[in-house]
C-alpha cells in the first residue's frame, strides 16, 4: 500500500496573524483542497492521512464532503514542530503501508507525474525527494550585507515535496532525530542522520509553496492552468 501524508497543521505566520494560509481561496477552492486533490486523484495513492491542528478536524471533514474527495482518509493531530506532526501522521498510517509520500499542505502544484516518480525512486533505494536545480547565482555574505564569495551552484538543489520513503526507513530516521533531541526542517535531513541515501527527483514544472502574500498571485496563475480547475 502507498499512502500520502499531508502536513496541514500550521497556519503560516508570514501570511499575517489573522490569515490561515491553508484556507486562502485560490482558483475557486481553499489552497489545501488543491493539495488534497493531487493525492485524491493520483492512481498511485491508496490512502491519505492529513495532519491537522486540534479543533480543525470538523473543518477538514467538511472540506472532504464539499469537494467530493473519494479516497479513504484519516486525520492525525499536529505536533509542536513539523517533525512531530510527521511522526504523528506516520502513526496513523495503515499497518499495510509500505511507501509514504509526505507533502506540505501549502504546496498545491505538485504534478501526479512527480508524485509517481518519487514513489518509484523510494521503492528502489528507500528515500526520494522532489527537487529542482538551483538556477540563481548564489553569494555568501559575512553576516551583514557584504559578499564574501560566490558559491558554485552546479551541485546545488532546492528540495520540495513530496518527500517519499519506505515507511520503515522514515520511521527509523525520525526515531533517531527524536532520540538525539535534534530539530530538522525536512524529512530527508533525518535520513542523512542515519546514512540513508536519498534520490533527487527533478521536477520539470513549477512546484512552489505558499509562504508569503507575494506567492499567492503566482500560485493562482499556476492553479488556473490545471485541468478541471
């Protein structure tokens, strides 16, 4: 069985104190509903677990009915940090889940082709991540606003989601993070800790995350180009 784990427990403070970015309406539906739709329609996903803030369970249930999502889903409670939310989501997976694709709720443009490619890579080597080559010239500063050197970008990648794993591998990796009291900002960093190789899967279409208000017009434009929107 292949599961999707959508991390949807944050509000996104950079959007402003009164704005829950996951429920901002873009292209006719809340942002998180676009993300959910990717996995509901993916032929490669058997079940969906959404990690949500306590008190939001009814809201997500209503969302499933409003947009007639058909695939089996379960809700798990979010934790203090993203890694805690992922840990809780993993605990809610079906006992038969072998592969899990972990997706940021605020990243609504991943293609089903990209999801499939990360699943295939995770089956092969255990862990995979959607990524794009760094295109901009990168500079290192001295801690102020002065350049100290130019960084060679030829081996640099920007990682995104989905980040996809054999279930036993990501559980073992996050258990190591928790045992050592570490904080990681993405799930592949946990794999690095235990020496698990991670395959970079290059995304060929834009896959941005909603982080600040400036991201919203671009996301709106991309989502309106999707079939069925």
